[in-house]
């Protein structure tokens, strides 16, 4: 973005219009969107946008769109049933061996395709001390829980003191073997990855950080520096991406994304099919197209740079790989298809 880069996070439609990131002619429609769904565009993200490009893949992720007013018939406010699987406030327990802990519901930015867009917002949704104690007590009382995933909202929006206290409390639960933090902060607000925050991540458990990145341009110099500070602390990094029409739904865009992640020492982990949250239909990529794109990566990237294509089955039924197989039954035999599309008997 040119010299008009904002010095503060943009949280309303007039601010986006003044920054050249939204059209004044769309103001009424966008105000209606902002009345329902939270808006935030950080300076770090605004810098990556090209206001002259109406199809800019960065702006598409963060700047409200008039189409968000329309809810398709198959869209749902809680598409993966977080609420139904929340036994106490702040906990989602979908799988026996792991649980989500949501200490807050604030994010540095608000993605226009977010599956929790009905819950997250700038009011924060921070758990009180009593609510946090209840959530930690739920985990402590269930020895089957071996991994806890801090999500939200964005856990790295917490103060270093509070984040450290939460990790220390989880450290004290013997049956919890590993921890994960899901975050957009290194991309959206890299200045928050300070020395104090990285020190707060010290834990006796195995700790992984999963970074949400959807486009190669999001792996900016500032983002790479923030990721490097985490790597310097010995924290292994994974990526989570969402396959989004108009953002990364091409072989070239996905290849560039995966290469940028590997160069930043982030292991491409999951490429999610879009969850059907309200007002997100413009981002959908059909399953057939998604599988073809994912399959094409096999011939373009080394194996460690290829994420798993994942479908989170609507209704809270869990995640399953959605990628197209390279091996299929053919009568009594098998046919293996190589990365370039040729079939071979096996």
C-alpha cells in the first residue's frame, strides 16, 4: 500500500474508505456488514494491500464486502458445532484426546471468512479468573485429554503475564503431554512477537505454534522476523491455511504460499476447505477443484512442503483428509497415478 498506510488499526467503514481500501459507493452496504461482523485491519496488513487492484488477495481476506449480508441456505452461525461441544465456557471438546481452550475472543484482524465470526469481536470475550479456573479444572479432571490447543480469538493477543500463567497451569496437569497455539499474530501484528512474549511461551510441555497464513504476500519481512523470533526459542511452527476463491485457488498461488512458508521455517500443515459460516459463499472452492489443485502440488513441491487438504465435516463431526488419492483399485489390481497424471499398474 502507498504512503497512505494507516498508523492505527482500522475498525470502521469510514476509516477503510479514507485509507482507500473500500469504496464510498458501498458505504451503506458495508455499514450493514460491520453492524453484524467485527472489522479490523492492522497497519501491517494494510501495507500488504494494493488499493488499485479490485481483486487484491490480501484485501479480500480482511476488508468487508457487500456480499456478506447474504446468508446461503447451507450456512450456519456455528458451522462446526463449537457451541454444542462446549461443556464449560472456554472449552471445546470434540476429540477424546484433545481439547480447545479459548481464553479470549479478540483477534488483531477479523477475517471475512472466519468460522467463528458470530462469536469473535473487539469486546474481547476474555475469560474471567473463575471461568478460566473452571476450564482448567475440566481439563485436569479428564486424563484422556493429552493435548490442549489454545485458540480463540487469538491467544497471542493476551498479555505476556496472562499467557505465561495459563501455560504454567497447563504445565501442572500431568496427563497433558503437548500444547498448541493457533494464531494470526505473526502475520497480522508481528510487532506483538516481542522478547517478553517469546519468554512467556517457555513450558515444560511440547509446544507447537500453528500460524494462519493464506497467501505468500502475508509472509512479509516483518512476519518472517516475528516467526524467526519464535524459531529462535526452539518452537516448531506449523501453518494452517484456508483454500479461498480469489485468494489462493490456483496452482501458482498455492505453490508460492508453501514455498514462502518453508523459507520461513514453517511446515505447511493443513489446507482447509472453507467452513460454511454466514456470508462467506464468495470464498467457496468446489471440492472437485480443490482436490485437483491439491493433487497438482505433488508435482510442484517436495513432500514436506505439501499441506494436507482437510474437510471439517459440518455439524462437529471432525476433520478428515479430503485430498484426491493417487492410488485406486482397478479390478484385482491397483493403479497408481504419478505426479504428472500418468497411470501405472501396481
